């Protein structure tokens, strides 16, 4: 078993944080996305989407998509339960996973694609798309701040896969993409400081 990884990528980092919370050690194989190694014929045979992370099992099965990889490990290592215990907890976690993906990470990705100098070398950018999605990112920040005013972690009182996903996504937005959240969003800042202090954040 090995996990195809790229240290600076937010999606591989989600999985590394999740694995660290579980205490699971998986061998990593570096894929240099700046050299487009994920688009090689050999890698596309493992994942035709040409994205990382990808988990390759001992029988050759390859699982891509960060949350799908996390679900795989949850089945074999259910403690601590990062996808919830009860039907309600599981549904709420799934709900917030979708909200983080659709209302935050998707617009962050659009700003990255259409508004960052690095991606300008790869595609024809649409500056209007970047500007429109910057507004959506800030709407996402406010949504999260409102939720975190009521809960210690995004999906409730316990740390979950949603927190791992959001931490990787938020740090990507703040640092590489250049869309920091407003410091007046005190509940979001409290959460960010707390989860960043966990040992798993350094994975």
C-alpha cells in the first residue's frame, strides 16, 4: 500500500491530517505536479482524472479523491470515529463536508485557476471568474464563522473529517491563493488556531 502525495497540495494534505488523527502510517510516494507527473501515462493508468492523492492497495486497486480515501481507512480503523457514530452524526458530517466543498473549496479553486500567476502558465484565465469567486469565498468564511459560533468543531462537539478537510482548504486559501479570512470572524479564528495547534496539522 502507498499514497501518492504532493506536500503543498491541499487535497493530499487532507488525507495526511486524517491519517495523523487516526495514528495510521502509510508510505508516501511523491508526485511532482509542477512537472506534470500526474499527467503521465503511468499515473493516468492509476487515476484517469490525473489528480492526487491516490491510494494504491496491495492488490493494485487505486482509490482517488481525498474523502473516499479517508472513508476507506475509517472502515478499517474506526477509532477515533471521524465520520460520526450515530446516523445523525454521520448525516451532519456528510452535510458539512458538502458545504465546505461546494461553498468554500470550489470557489477557492476557481480563484486559484483564474486568478493566480502559477496557473496562468497552464490555462487561459478569466479574471471575472476569479473576482466573482473571491466574493463567494468570503461568503463561505461567514457561513463557517456562524456555524462555529454554535459548535466547537465544524460538525459538532467532536473533531471530524470535516475539520481535516477545512483546515487543508483554508490554509491553501489563506497562504497560496491569497484569500485570508477577516480577523473579525472570531469564531473561525478560534477554530483555526485550535486545529492548527493539533499535532495532526503538521502532517
